[in-house]
C-alpha cells in the first residue's frame, strides 16, 4: 500500500514539475546579421547600418543603429517578431534600402552592397 501511495505522489510531483518547467521557458530573441560589402564583394569596415520600423504602421517604433566590424557585419537582437527596413551607408556611398524579417529564436541574415 505504501508503494502505491509513494508512486502516486511521485507521479503527481513529476507532472507538476513538468508543467512548471515548461511554463518558465523564455523565448530566445530573434537575431539579425547584416553584412555590408563593396562593389568587389569585399566587407566594408565602419559602415553605418540602421534598422528601423519607419516603413511599418504605428504604434510600434523599433530602431537599432550599429557600425560594421572588420568583417563588414553588424549583429542585432529583438525580443519580438519584426519586419524592419535596412539602410546602410559609408560616407557618400549607400546601399539600396532592403527589408528583413526577424523571428524570435531564429537568425536572419542579409547582405547589402554599397554603391
């Protein structure tokens, strides 16, 4: 009888443990990696990459601006799903505007070319 009671209590505690642990999982942020290249497809160091929601309807405003590293890349994270406009420039050279779709838990990549 004690074994059955023990197993029943152990089973109930296991179920509660599973429910609690699964409800506490945090969603990983969505990541974006933007690569800026020149006309020869070489990475551009120090280019400004601006991600923004200017082309989306209000009320949400999302902006993130970074400079490219030695590999011509910028790294961005967003907690929610977003579609952002990507603008890249260095000096007088600019890349055509692009869009990127970022989903939580995933990594979106985009390469833009300065003209």
